[in-house]
C-alpha cells in the first residue's frame, strides 16, 4: 500500500524546524533529505522511518523493515515533539553522506 500525500505533508510540517529539508516521491512512498543527505522516508502504511546509525541509537527507537529485502531502519512514531525530532534527524545525518554530485 502506498503512502498518502496528507501524511507526507504532516511529516514535512513537523520537520519545518530544520532548514534544507525536502522529499521526493519514490515507488509509492517518499524519501526525505536533510542538507542533501538521504536520512529516511515514508514507506508502506504511512510509517516514517530513518536510517540506523550509531549516533541515533541513544533514542531507543523501534526497528522496522521498510519493505521486504531492505535494511532495518528505525520507526519514528512521535512526531509531535519537534525538538526531539530535530535532534534525531541531525544525529542521524552526522554519519551519512550527501547524495552523489554534492
């Protein structure tokens, strides 16, 4: 099942506290970028997932597969605490590289 545009807009609204956030549609979901770093996405059943890194382990998020055959990611299910959400995204991106060509 693909994700809804309403949920994508909701997540983007919660991420407004960060500069340079954007998303791209991809195979029925959305990929999210912070400063040109792919850090997560919305996948099946409107789940907002972020990549696992050693920097974001401290948040004790639930592991979840975005789709069959993918690497395990973390589910971010509390989007109301925008300061916590901001910190999770920043910490996640500390260990990730910008997309190619940047």
